[in-house]
C-alpha cells in the first residue's frame, strides 16, 4: 500500500487559522503584532520569498513591513538599522533575508538581532536555547517538520530518526528537536559512507540536503515516515525534493510531497514565531 501523504497545505492552513485567532485576541487588547523584514540587494528568489512573507503576515492580521536596501549597503548601516529595530517596542519580530551580499558577514548580522525578536531562530542564543531546552525561537523549517510529525500522532519516544544534512538552520536544529522528543538521532551528511545502511534503520527520515534523489526506495524501511525538506528542480524544471517521491512512496508509511509539504509549513511557522514574540513582549 502506498504511503499516506502528510499534507503541508492543509496543516499550514489550520495553523494559520489558529495564529489569526490569537492575533485577533492580541489586537482586542490594543497590541498590533509587527514583523520587520529586511532585504538587501535584488536576488530574485529572495524578492519572491519576502513578498510571500509579507502577504502571509497580512492575511493573518500581522503587520509586516519590507525594507529594501541596495546591494552595496555598507554592513555598518545594516547593523545600525537592526539596532534601531531592536529598540523599537512596536516591532516584535525582525527577519533579515538571506543570502546577504558577499561583503557582509551574515552570522554577524544575525547576531545583531535581539534574541527576543529573532523569529527566524538563527541567532546563537536561539540555537543555544533549543540545545538546552529553554524557551527561544525554533527555526521555522524544522519546527514545521515537527508539527507534521505531531499531526499524524507519531510518537518519537524510543524511535530512530535519521537526518540527512547538517546545516545550521535545518539539519542540526532538526536533530535537537527530535532528541527533545526522546528519539535516537543520527545526523548524516550526503557523503556519509553507505548512507542507505543508516537510513534503513530509521523510523523517521528527514532529507535536507538540497540534491535530488538523495533518498531512494531501497534506502527506506517499510512503513517509515519520510520528510522531504529539499527544494530542487527536475529535468523538466518542475519543483521536486531530495526524495525520489514515486519510488519511496511505495515503501514508506507516510511521506511529505514537494511542493505542498514542508514549504507551506515553514511559511506558517514564521507567523507562529512572530505571534509568539508579540505575546511574550506583552507578558
Ligand atoms: N532565505 C531562504 N530561506 C530563508 C529563511 O527562512 N530566512 C531568512 N532570513 N532567509 C532565508
């Protein structure tokens, strides 16, 4: 029997509805949740992503502002702008769209954001909070993956999860979140020797490499849950993930599609984090 789909569009809609409800409550108390998005340069993909973030926010009742700066903006000017946003009590979340132009040190820029407004969850303080299980902001993509597992009632306790990919914004925080739920976690690299020997042991596989067909049917234990974080293009130019979807769905128990899986969840979790930032600011 082919795998059941975990529908990221349907789940993100219900999360957005909940966010909208909580925002309405904040507004009734006279608080307008606000997200400041900063875009430097004219990377076409970043322009699309930031437009989505503004529209998603507006639809749920969040106020989002998009500030655009030229690619040659001095780093010091960006840092100064972030300091101003940090000090503005009307701004609850700050998001600096990545990638930044090459003359900027992206990590230094992220570290300039106040941890209480770091709705991307990229600050070292957010990473540290996740590591030690304290309140902070979880990066949106792995947070969305956890919500997908929760939505199918999957208990991670005692299960083996394999994460393929070790980026600071997906692989590593994903592993921490899975560990927090008492899973046994293996973090692999796409170059891990005999990757299939690892993934065949897994009850949950999260593929987050950014390369097509990293995970094929022969690498999956029957019934496993497969979460595909990849966003690639196939030979026809169509969006596809890291997982050989048609093959793997014949073996897996659950699988997330691309498009319509993790992507919409990432977008929804940014709204959750921004709302959370606003709620915390009022406590
Ligand atoms: N560029 C691509 N994805 C993201 C994201 O989630 N946050 C930021 N800040 N930049 C990105």
